[in-house]
């Protein structure tokens, strides 16, 4: 790095808000230097919102942390320059750096609950920013309250007196944004600011950021794995792969007409434009991200690219300037024609016969928890049917009862008296320890986090073999044969059999978990956010696998996800839950197309879309109410944008069939629920 | 779940613990070999006199009756009569407890600030030589028993350097400062035992807090390092340490037998020790049970203190 005086920069014209030049960052891990960013260059213009996308491990967060100079202890900037408003950040001394952080750059990141100090009141934490500017305490508190009002916190003075844990996730993130914007920074870095929040809350936070961007003259660096969020929020996008910027361009043209095979692949992995499993498989990106620090000759993406040839593997492509946009691909003009990695050939759709007896049926399924002397009504009177070979998607915000329902079905928790669960027409005992081995075998689960579901000290062979022995009671001599049949069915190479889970990637672990769940030839598999922790390319492969297994084995799924695009892709029917009540139940297409329950409508309108079309958002007031004291009448009336009047407060509406097989729990007539304007259909889904 | 709401339950559990302790102590005392009257009157006394004395003391009654009579009196503050001193036990216990508290207080005042300071310094230099030195020294000191460290300290400070008195008993009419001076050497072994323990907790808490997202938030606000450390890091880092410290109060008062005996100090530990040697069962039982009560109360107080300091526990989750 050439030494540069702090204020010596691009002084000729007004400098970019952020300019990164040839940035090399490496982490030292067990004595080895692992390069994470390789000669990264990009600029964020004044007032611009620049998005950085890429899958986990590509170096997104390292960029953010390098800019604020908060790299982990073992991380080091080895070369390059970072100019913030023309000032060379890397040349700043401690005092100047502090001053810069206090005046020019702020950052908001994932998990606001952890970003706020748990033992300081919210007011004190926000006021601290103003105190640092030399304001007296009283004035700082006034300014803090004003700032909280600007991030649309309804009652700032009461929120100021609370501790972070007393606020909802959305409120916490508003507070974090208020603190970040309090200094009116030149650059605001947002690192996955809405990841982990509910879709409705995410939409609110994104609305807020978009609005504040107009109010404050701030430039934004927006980092996310979620392409749709980037599409909604950013003017320009950079696609990061293995620490390299592989493509850059205006958001619209880059997403509509990608010119790098990686971007092409990422976009194809998403279940977009209402794509469903019977339309064919999702495309995938084969292979894995090269490990950090890998020595790569030629193109970093060559290993996974269908276009790659000897030239790609030998000569590293430069960032070709394509006029206002750039691609690091020798064959950028051919990128959109990238052959599919996974053939589409739609699996022969299973004919689900809803005349026959459902494989699973619940009647008045309810669960009340006792918590601190209160009764918490987690789930009330859920009556559902699930037929052989179909997928029932469960959607709803956190706290809606999705996971409780799954656990009740599995018998992991016991349903309240009066609840009925039937398997193949026979009553299923509520608790798992009173179910017969065959009944236990019939209902299996795949969790969100395969790490916690798989015993770390056992090999893959042992994990699946044990499930075969326990669930399928396969005698030892035939076990290996069956084991291999299963691992091949989940497309797990034989060489992984001797490996322990920690040596596997997230996607491979989820395959092991799926093989384990299928070992006993279950009738029903509950999938609880099975792809939420996975990158989009891996998610696509898992969704394909689930669809294939369903087509060949006629298994039924209860599929829980907060990602509506995924739910739409895999589900035949969808159940919408709110505060433990079934608000809507119907065929997937009809639930998405409408007429909708007002809550479903709000959920759908919250999903950002990749084509950048902004549908009119339906905003829900406030947070999901407490299940200890659910609202009277219709539980949704406190937040409903289409509340009729006192009838909603007094009477719980029945679940009425709006059309054949499509029921909605609302006092509004079905024909009035279909709005005049085009229904806010998420044409495309987020990448999460 | 609020811990505060669980206090009545904890209180009940503490009472049960103490009751079990009283039974164990009582039975244990019965199991010690030897006849009480014989032990008091000596091997040459007339068997009839021994029997008379046993009757007088009530030790010839059924065990259950003896236990009930002892525990019901104890509950009202009547600890009974000492066999050897032929006087009510309560005043002895009170005096001894007062002395033990003084010793514990001196040790406490020395160890707590220094151990926290050491732990925080280690955390701020995590992985560097200073961290290793503090951690390793603290750990080594913790595993050395008090009678070993005590003797070494007596040799160094009392015999070779002659800077500290090796007998903890201060002269009559000594002022508070003189008393502290006499208690310095006895409190050092306790210091060594506790230092490593508390420092480790402080270090672990600080390391965790330094890595926390909220600390990053504070640094990125541009706050000066001192503000980050005091307002953001330590406030969260030391909560678990405070719990550990409060729990150690029980040890400091109850675990002083070795140190008190070693330094000839008239605390509750040496009272128990002397009572055990002279088969003075009522004093032994009263002493052990008193220590048990103090231990239990200290632990309970530690829990309540932690709940009060932690807003997440104190205020519960969002409504």
C-alpha cells in the first residue's frame, strides 16, 4: 500500500461517497493467510444506493467491516485504498478514525436484538450519539426522541425508557437505523438489515430506508444475499463471487439481462414468476464456492460454469467494460445462453385424488401453553386435511403457530383435549411415546438447521443406517444396499458416507437430514423452513430434491416457510395462519391469485419482487398481538386495513368457502375481497 | 421467566436444603466414636457418674427426641449448652462469626477489585503474553490448597521478611487499622484461591462482550475507547462475575477452617474445629448449621442480585 495522507484524495471534482480501489483483505487462520477479497474495486456515488450481492462466504461482510475498519483481529487489509468522501480511510490514525465514525459513516447490520446494548435503555443509546457531538444531556435526549419519531416510532418517549429486549425485532431495527442516521452520515452501510425479520416487518423497514434516503443526503451501500431486496433498494449492483467483483451494472439491466454466468445462475435458482414444481425443476449452480485462500489460475467461476473452456481455466478474465456495466467473463456476450445445470424436465405431476381418504386429518387441533401463570393460546381449532402426494404450505408471521402445528402433528408436544389427529383414518395419539412404531415412522421432520438435527459425532453412514435400522427395521445384511439406495436418492455421493456432518456443507447436511427422514418410508414429512439457512443455489437443489422424492414416493409434505416464493413453488395447497388461527386455506394458485384474506393480501404485498415493479404495499398497523390476550372477535381486527366495524370486534368470522376448496375466515364477502386493482401478486420471490 | 417470581420457590428449596443439612450434621455427630459423658469426664471417671452426666445432658434419650429438641430450640435461636465450656453456645457463635466476617471482609475487599481488574486486563490483551500470565498464574494459585499457600506465606512474610504478624489475634484495644494489619496475612491464602476464579469469570465475560455486536455498534458510533469499555462492555461483561462473587461470600465465611486454625484466629471455622476435637457436639452442630445458613442466604442473595442487575430478567420480555 502506498502511504497516502489522510485528506489527500480525489480532490479535483466532488469525490464519490465511497471509492474502493484494488482492495485485498486476508484472514490469517491457523497460521495460513486466506485471501478473502481480491483486488476489489467499486464506487458508490453521492446519493447513490449501491447493492452488493453474493452467496455466503463470498466476502460481502468483509467489505463492510473493512470500510469501517472493524475487521476481525486476524483480518488485515493487504493492499488497496478505501476513500470515503475522498479521504483515505486506511491512513487515518485512531483519533481521526473515531471522528470519521462519529460524523461520516454508519452501519446497520443483521440481528438488531444483538446490535443494541441489552443493559442500556434505548433513549440513552440513541442520545449517546448526540452527546458525542458535545450536546448537553437534556438536548441529546430531545434530539434522540425526535430521531426515533423520524424512523416512525409512534411513541418515542415511552420507547426511550425501555430496554432493547422489550421491543419487537422491527422496532429494534428502527432504533438501530435511528442511531445510524443520527449523524446524517455521508455513507450508510446496511449489511443484511432485514434478514431474519418477518416479510411484513422487512417490507416496513425497507420502506423506511427508502423514505429516509430521500430525507437524508446519504449514500447507501446495501449488502444482501436477497436479490429481490437489492432490486428494490439499489440503483446499481455489484455481484461478488469468491472475493471478486464478477459483474456490475445498473440494477434493472443487470437483473433483466445478466452478463456473467454466476449472476445468470443465481437468478435461475430462484422460484420466480410464480414458477411451480410441476413447471419443472429449478436450475442450480453445480459445485461449491472455492475455499477462502484457494489459489486459482484463470476464472474463479470456471469450475462451476458450463461455458468454461481451457482459456477460462488458464487466463483470468479482466473486468470487461461493457459500457456502463462490466462483467468478469471472457464470454460475457454468451452468458445469458448458459446451458442449464439441472434439466428442467417437469416431473410427471402426481394426480392428487381428493376424493379418497386424506392421509392426515386434524380436527379442532389446539394447543394452549401455560407461561408465567398465563394461558397462551398458540393454536386454536385447526381443521385441515392432507392428501397423499400433496404439499400443504404453512405461511404466517413468526408467532402465528406454524411451528406449533408441526410439532403437534409429530407428537413432540401434546395437543389440548378435544383435538383430533387422524392418520389414514385412524386416530393418532397426541404424544409421540404413545404412538406405535408404524405411526412414528409415518410422520418425519426435516429441520431448518441440519446442524442441530444431526449428531456431530457420527458418520453419515451411521446416521442414515441407524434411521434405517430403527425406523425401517432393515436387517443388517440388507442395510448397506438400502443405505446406498437412499444416499443416491438424495444425490449424496458415496464418498460422503464415511464423513461426519461438520465436514459437510449446509446443503449436503440437509441432504443427509432428508435421507434420514425418508429412511422409514414416511407418509408425511414435515419440512420446517428446510431451505431458509441455505444459499439460493443450494436451496434450489433441495427444493428439486424434495419435489423429486415426492413424485417418486408419493409422500406428502407439510412445508413451513417464511419465503412465499418457495412455498408457492413446492405447495399444492396453502394454509395461512395468524395468531394460531387458520385464516385462509386453499389451492396454492388461488391463494396467491385471490380473492385473499386481508392478512394474506398484506403478506403477499410485503414480498419485494425482482422485476422492480413496486406493488402497492398494504401496511399492517402495529405488531402481532399477544397470544395471551388475543383480540376479541376476528383476531386480525386490530391490524386489519379492511376492518368493517364492530362486527369484526365482536364476532369471530367462520371459515367460508369463497370458491371450491378455497376457504377464507373473514366477514367481508368473497367477491369484495377480490379487489378492483390487480392483486398484489409477487411475480417473483426473494432469494432467502 | 422472571427469576424474581421464582424467589418464594427458591426460599422453600433453601429451607429444605438446610433441613437436610441439619439431619446430616446431627447424624454425623452421633456417628463419631465415643461416649459424650466419658469424653467429658475422662477415662478414669466412675461409670455411674458418666451415666448421670449422660442423663443430665439428655444424650440417653431416643435420637428422634434429641433431634427434635435440638432443632426446635435452634429455630428459636437457642443453640443449647456447650459440653466443654458449660455455657450457652449462641454468644460463642456470635463472637466467632463476627471475627470470621472481619477476615472475610478484608479478603473480599482485596480480591474483588484486583481480580476483576486482572480479568479485564487479560481480556483486553486476549491471546497476548499478559493474558497468558494472568490466566496461568490465577489458575495455579486457585489449585493450591490454603494450608500450603498459608504456610508458604507465613514463611515469606512472617518468618523471613518479618513484615506481617503470623498470628491473626490482634492485641486488645487495637483500632480498626491495626486489626486489618493483623488480618492481611490470613486473608492472602483466600485471596489466592479466589483471584483466579473471579479473574477467569471477568475475563470470559469481557471477551464475550468485546466480541458482541453491541460493542461493535458502540465502536462504530465513534465513542472513545474508555466509554466503549465502561458503558458498553463492562456493564454487560461483569454481570455473571457479580453472581460468582456473591456466591463466593458463602465460601469466604464458611470455608475458613484451615486458615483460621493456621493463624490461630477465633473465627467460626476454628470454633467448629475445636468443638469437633473435643466432641462438643452441640457447638459443632450449631457451628456447621450456622455456616450452612450463611452459605444458603449468600447464594440466594446472589441470585436476587443478578436478577435485579439484569434488565432482561428484571423486566421480562416485551409485552
